């Protein structure tokens, strides 16, 4: 159990990224455990080898070409929807048409027609009664729509 804990923290130990308590616990374990000490030595050697390697040199013009291609891709993708290949401009007319249809239907469609909610029926009855009689502001309309008879809660 302790060996697993140590092995999970060996890299941080070598980089001095452990707190003081963990550093001391790990160091004590390394003094007593030859297996973990061998792993620590291998990891230390690997880190030294990696630090000594020279990164390869990029060919001439590599970075300029990479930046040019990235700019082209960014410009092309800014004109398209993510992951779809559809341009934003091709959606403007259908969106405007859908908005206009919704506005027309909102203003033309009579209240309560096509409603699946039985509580919306009172709106239609109020609208019909208001059109056929003189409704004064502040009148109690509950008797007109039959709330008492229908059992609908206000």
C-alpha cells in the first residue's frame, strides 16, 4: 500500500512539488524500500536524459506555413456553423421566414383554438362574451365564464 502511494508521487518528489510532510514520508520510505528506491533512481536517470536531449530543429518556413494554415482554417470556420459545414448566411432567410410565420399565427389564431389545456377554454369564453356584450372595466367576469359551475380554480 505504501509503495503504491510512493510510486504515484515519485515524479512530484523529484520535481520538489510535494509539501514538507509528504516529502519527509516519501524520503523515509525510500530509505527502507529497495524496490521504490530502484524506481526512483530509474526515474531520476530518465529525467536527466530528457533534460540532456536537444529538441529537433524545425525546417525553414515551417512555423510561417503553420501560422498561415491556421489563419486560413480560422477564417473558414468563422463563416460556418460548428461541425456542420453550413454557412450562417444560408440560415438567415429561413429564420426570418419562420419568425414572420410565428408573428402572423400569434396575431391571427383565435384564443383557445387548438389548445389541449382545458383551463384555456375560459379565455375563449371571455373573448366571445366581450365581443357580444358591453364589458366594463373592473367588472367581475367570474360569473360570465362559469368558474363556479365548471370547478376551475382562479
